[in-house]
C-alpha cells in the first residue's frame, strides 16, 4: 500500500491510539506510517463496543433485580473476567464468585470493599450504594 492510500477512518479509539502500518514511500521503499483505522476495522470495533455495553447493561439489570452484587456490574464495565480480577485483587476466583452473591457482598469487610473499589477506580461508597 502506498503512503497516500493509507486509510484514516475515524473509530472509537482514534483519539487514544493509532496503528503502525508498513507502507511504500514515493521511492517505493517500505517505511512506517500511523493510521487512525480503516472502515472494516472501525465496524468491528464498534460492534465489539456495542457488545461490551450490552453486557454491562445486563449486569446492571441483574444488580437492580438483586440477583448479583455490584461487583458483577463493575467487572463487566471494566471488561474483567474472574482470572483478571483475581490477579488485581489477590482474591481467589471462587471467592470473587461468592462475592457476587448479594448476601455475601453485604457482609464484606471495609478492607475487601476498599480493594474492589481501588481496582474498579471508584469509591467504596459508590460500590456499596450502587443499585443498578
């Protein structure tokens, strides 16, 4: 691909990142150039973001119905799974799964809530009082 043909289509991440691509310059030699994105990739990223928003919204609804604790919503919002959250918190995966139960969540210590709040980049108050 020639340098002047490099796609520069805007995407959701365009303001945060660029992709390094190999292109041919005017002399036909390979060089690198930054691209904001291209239409196909933009569509794929937009689709992925829609899925993430949908999962977070479903998690919000589960919290609102009292089926899960707020930890579930913030896990989805921050795109975390049990393995990742376990790595950040130091809690075992099965412990985190227990913390998703509303009855167990209500009895968590301030220390544990503080760890979750720190990982989710929110306050303990926001975590404790999240209603969905």
